[in-house]
C-alpha cells in the first residue's frame, strides 16, 4: 500500500499488484484519477474501488495488477464521510451538480428539530437511489435519462447507518460526519434530511475520509503520487 509516509518505491511492484490510496480533488472523476495513476505506473490493469462523484473529494482506493481482482473487498467496506447539507434549497441531483430549483425559508428551524431529524437516520434504512446516479437501466446510466428529463422506476435499497453526527450548525449549513454501508447515497440522505425539516436541502459539500480502516490521512493526491513515481523511477521493479 502506498502512503504519504513512504520515502521510496523499492518494495512495490505495480505489475504484480498494489493498493494505492489517493486523495481525489474536486472536479476530477474517479475514472480520470485511475487513468492518471495508470499513466504514471505504466501498468495495463488499474481500477478503483468505489466511485466518488466529481464534485466530491477524498479517499479513493486504486488497485493495480492482480490486486484489481480484490477490488470487491474494498467496495464491501463501510465508508465514512464528512460534508455539508444546505437547508432551504433543493436541486434535481440532490447535490451541487445541478441548479437550484426550489428555495424555502429555514430560519425557524431549531436545534431540537435538527436533532430529531438526525436521530431518524440510524440503523437499517430503505433508500431510493437517485436518478442522478451511475446505476444502469437497459444498459444506460440513470443520470443520462435524468439529464433528458426522463424518470425511471428504481427499486429501494437496504442500507445501514452506524454513525451520523452533526459537528457544526450555521444555518442554512449543517456540517456532519456519517459512517454507512456500501451503496449508500449521501446526497439522498441530505435531501431526505431537508424534507424531514420541511424546508428541503441538498448536499453542498462531501469528502470521503475512510474506507474501512483505510484513511485519507494516509493518501496522496494524484500529483503527489505522480511526483513520487518520477523521483523513484530508477528503483521501480523492471516489470513495471
């Protein structure tokens, strides 16, 4: 595993297989991050475990070589996120990807109301996947239908929330940290949270901090990883 505590790449072999922790920056797709890593290590088999939306930042686990066969192990792990919900506004995508479509006054929202809403997001829950998602319908991602204004019937999913804490309240912004099972859409939680308070809400900001026991604190940005490869190119295994 590559971390920002590593001084060289003497003991790694990307062709045989490695796990790389990347801190994805805002605006970069998960696919692009994996593509840049592939270009740096010059290995054909490279894949990421768990997509992060372009506007989200944080931990992305990228596997190379034979480790790509173990991607499912990371996908099954719980994820931890920090983020901000903006109350009083809604968007079609439930996040900042699309324009504001509705606005309401949230000045009457109390701390007690926020706490009651928070408590309702624990344990086993049922969640309807959003139209703005990569879930396939007839071989095409749902977000492609959504962008054309087409609504497709989706099946609810069972998810599990083990942690949901409010770290700061600065209306209309609610800062939170959440730990959840795989397949959980945080922007749906943001939208549902706003609905419970009667004023609407959307996911204003999101950062993934953990995947299981893997932490973004041990991750490198794509640029840092590329620089690390350049500095240690002479020590890499010839297989790469």
